[in-house]
C-alpha cells in the first residue's frame, strides 16, 4: 500500500503568543512617541506624522496565493523506514532504507513572515501545521514509497488529498492570526492619536514646573561663569563675536587668539590679551559646563515627565511637605491609621508590575520597594509622583486613582494645620 510521510520538521504557529509580539510593538511605539519634541510636531502635518507611524508599526497579515502553488519534480530518495512497526527489521537502532520518491509543494505568500512563528492569543494551534518558511514561500516536503507503476492514479490522489488537508490546517491557523492582526492594525491609529495628545500635553507643561526644580538653567549664557573671565575679558570676547558659553565651547584657541588681538588693537578693551594657553583652559571649561548643563536639563526633563498630570497646587503642597520636617511629623500622626493600607496597596502594585511585560518593570519595582521602606505616610505620598516614569505607571495600571485618594487626605490635614 502506498505511503506518504511529511518530512518537514518545523512546526508553524508554536514559538510564542501573538499578544507578546503586539505588546512589544506597543512598547516600542510608546517609547518612540515619548521621545518626540516640540520641533517634531511643528515641522510636519500631524496626520502625516500619524500615517508615517502607522506604516512603521502596523503588521501585514498573511495572504496565501493558492492559484500560484507549484510542485517540484519527483526526485529519487533513500527513505528511512526503521520506525515502521509493521516491517520485519531486526535492528531498529540503525536506519533501514528503501527506495522511494520525494516531492515539494511551494505556496507563495505575502505578509510578515514572523507571524508564522506566533500562535493565536485566542485559539490553540491545530498542531499539524508543519512547513519550512522563507521570506515569501512555504515549502512542504513529502516522501512517497510503497507504490508501483500500476497505482499512479491512486498515489497521485493520495498526495493531493494529503497536501490539501495540510494546506487547510495552515489556512485555519492563519485565519485566527490574521483576525488578531486586523484588530491590532484597526486600533493603531486611535492609540497613536491618544499617545500624541498626551505627549503634546506633556511638552506644553507650564514653565512654573521648571522653577520648582532648582537647577541653574541659564548658566550657559553667562561667560563670567567661566573661572578667569571677568568683566573686561567678557567684553573682549563679546566684541570678538563670542557671547555665550556654547559659542566659546566651539572656538579654536588659535583662531580666537588672532581675533582677540585684532579687536583689542582697535578698541583697547584690556591692557593685555589672554594667552593661547589661557584660551585653551577657557574653552575646556566651557565644554565641561556644557556637559553639566546637558545633564541638568536631562534631570529636569526626567522630573517634568512625572508631573504632567499633577496640578501646581499639588506640587506646591508636595514641596512644602518635603521641606518641613515639623509638618511631616504632624501629618504622620494624623495619617498613621492609613499607613498599613498604603503599604499594602503599593505591595499589590509591585506584584502587578512584576507580572507585566513592560520593559522598565525592574526599575519601577526597585523605586517602589524603596518607597515601601519609608515609615512616614506623608513622605510616601509625596515620593510616589517622583518615581521616574510615573506617567507610564499611571497609564499602564491606573495607580493615580489610589494616589489621589491619599493625597486628598494629606491636603485636608495640611489645610487644618495652617
């Protein structure tokens, strides 16, 4: 009796849940949108920006071109049948070969090849979809043996029946996968618009927030912040076209030296010119200050990111609490009764984050565990919004709702103490 064996070992739709792929795309999308700055919005039409992001993050469902399926020629092959129990084989520890044929069916397709690795989030895979997948083709190989020339029609029918059954299994699994891809793509534009709206709101945070963070923002604009540059040398540099520390940091000591000599000859601003070595020192110091300013700005942006949904009144109160140890003790006495509940709630936050797929979960858990060690109710409430990435926490898990309840209790006691 003719026998057909599928020799492809690779199983389709078994390497990971499609929801994991979708979540990883959403995380990358979130990070990209939250890296956008004001100039990204001003230099391009917003709908064009949305369309570009959609094109980058959408997934292409798999389309099989059944009308273009091809088969290879029948090829001679030595086929191992040592595994067949109905054969009289004395030593099954070794291969036992018989003559047979091999044929390959090729199914062209279009779409994201990675989808063949993912299993549906809602349906179990059939478990019988086995094939080799390249960039745009599926190949299924069959070994054929135990047939003779008198059974060609029977053999051909069996080959076609086997292939059709396998093709239908692949199509069934693909239908579940494609449905999820369509749902993801359909929701993509709305999700991007929501993120862009929130990002633009962040970027338009009131400048009062910057004043609450004590960093010297204007340090780079004052040449006198460089040790050794007084009023006279500052005036000399300005007359030579060097008005700020960023401009000084880009200068060449030799070229600047020549410019300063010429300016001083014309305007007699200083009694003597700075030496080339002095200019090198000034330029090096200006570069050091520029690095410091960039770090300060990075720290400011990090803190501003956390305050996007917190009002100025709330910030003022949090600042007052952080700066007034007497007030902290007074509030802690009156809020001592909710401390166990707060710690229990934060503990549940930590468990939720640990079981999530967000990339920053280790840093979030570390920050929350640090807060959990505090024994001051008011300090815990005041510290939560300072967690780097607090905005993402509140978007992913809705933690803000609980925090606002605690904050209202804190504000009520704060008002009574005034």
